[in-house]
């Protein structure tokens, strides 16, 4: 009888030990620390590399939805990402390739859940006709941290008058 009781208690203790996570398991499954605390030049370049694909779907994840103002070279102003997406498709339809490079003058100014940045962007775009366009643009951008992501809530892109 004593042997049976000992076997039963050993089995219960073993089962209870297997059901509880070890300290090592708890440590390994702890939440990851976010790698990006604020936007930086590398993040800015990711956005412009996505624009260089000439497909607004590739940059949509960087922009906040809803009523926000985005100033672009053409047609001047969009009142939401939905407008921007629809309008810029028409502008980009005339091109077959592009490259965009964020220059070393890129600066980001964090302020809590907001950050604003400025940079000049060198670009080269090849039209479907074969014409190559090159130049520099100015970029001012405002990000807001929403659900852990830095999303553009305002943007101004312009090109100097030649």
C-alpha cells in the first residue's frame, strides 16, 4: 500500500512539474524590445526605396489612413492616403523605373509620439518613352506613432524651380 501511495504521489509531482514553465522558458518567451524608437535616415530611405518601385501599394504601410494632408509635386495636394494612392498612380503610370536616394542632410526631430524630419532626395526616373529625368527634391515629413508604428500623417514634397 505504501509503495502504491508513493508511486501515485511521484506521478502527481512529476505531472505538476511538467505543467509549469521553467524559468528559462519564461525568459525565452518575453516580449521583444522594439528596435526602432524613432524614425531615422535608414527608415526614410526605406520609404523612398518603396516609392521607387512606382507602386503606391508598396508605401501604403508607411502612411496613416484618414484625413491627413500630403503635398506632392503634382497635383499639389491630397487630403488622405486614399486620394494620394489614386492620384499618384496616374502620375507614376508614365514611368518604367526610378531610384531615390535620401541624402546625408536627413534630420529627424523626435517629440514623444510625434517626429518630424527633413531631407533632400536625389532621384532618377526613366519614362516609358525612354526619357531620363534627374533632379533633387525637398522632403518634410511628420510621423505619428500609432499602435507601435511610425506612420506619416503629413508630408510635403517639392522641387526647386529651375
